[in-house]
C-alpha cells in the first residue's frame, strides 16, 4: 500500500530537549515536505526537498532542521524545541511538483 | 502576507444541495492549484487539481473552476453528502519555478446536514 509514515504520532517533550520526527515514503517520490498546522493559520510549509541531498526552506523554517540522505526518508529535527513549536506536523511526498502530494497521518507535538 | 486566502472559515449546506468553496490568490506566478480534504485526526487527502492552462476540471461530484483574471478558484460539490463534512484546503504552487513551495489557505470547514 502506498503511504507516508510518520513517527511518533504523539509526543510530549520539554523545552530544549532535542527530538526527531521521522518520515518515510514507499512510493519512490523525489519530492518531500514538512508542514505544521496551527489553529487559524492553516498548513504552513517548513522545509522541502526536491531530491537526495537537496533541501530548502519553506515559509516557517526557524527552529527546524531536515536531512535527506536517502530518497525514502525525510526526518524533521528540532535541536532545541520551544513551546511555540507545539503544533500538528505533517510530512508529505509527491512524484513531481505538478502532482498531488500524499500526506502522513500527522504528529502532534507538545513542548512544555 | 497571505498569498492564498479562504475567506469563509465555515460553510453549512443541506444534503443533496451544492457546496461552493472559494479561494483567492495574490501571487501571479502560481500556475497549479489543488484542493485537499481533511478529516480530524487524519492527514489531508488530495481531492482535485487544476493547471492554469485550464479553467475547469471535473472529477465525479467535484468540479474546480479557475478564473485567472480574478485570481479566484472555487470548488463545487454536487450533490453534497454528509460524508463530505470536513475541512477543505486550497493550495497553490508555481510549477514552472525552481522550488517546491506549496502555499495553503487557512481552510474552510464544510458541514453537510442530513
């Protein structure tokens, strides 16, 4: 089954404790992205990748890092999480820029 | 500066009637538009898309209309069904550009009443 898998689904952590949210897709897609969803703000793009070792900033990259060492994986790293990064995070992948993106089920992160 | 705007936070319609969700954009570089549907506790799922070379695209009960001069697109759902109740996001990208930025609106909560 074609899918985008994120882990964990839920995470509560403390300010400053580094964490990684993993994302994996099994569709051999070149394009991958991370988004955050906040009430009243919709979905905002954090980072994207157009191929292995090619990543770039989206609209809200501050406080986040990503890596793309292999095609299927695109982890999101929070080196020093802060409470304003409490949000619902989605990873997505697509075959091309002009095609639809497939989304994971989301990771709800709470930073206290 | 919000480049993709969905000005109606919510919409309520009766089952069997037409639902019309609207979206406006400001960036003239956008050339590909998508609609996504999102249920609670799930990721967004793709619904329908349209390229800027077209003004209409249909898929079953769903039709998207694009008015480039007005920088406006709309999603029509006919007939509406209770299972269509969800948050609908409009999204836009510049496919001919050099990046993979996808800009979403804030979403419209559609409620279809039986």
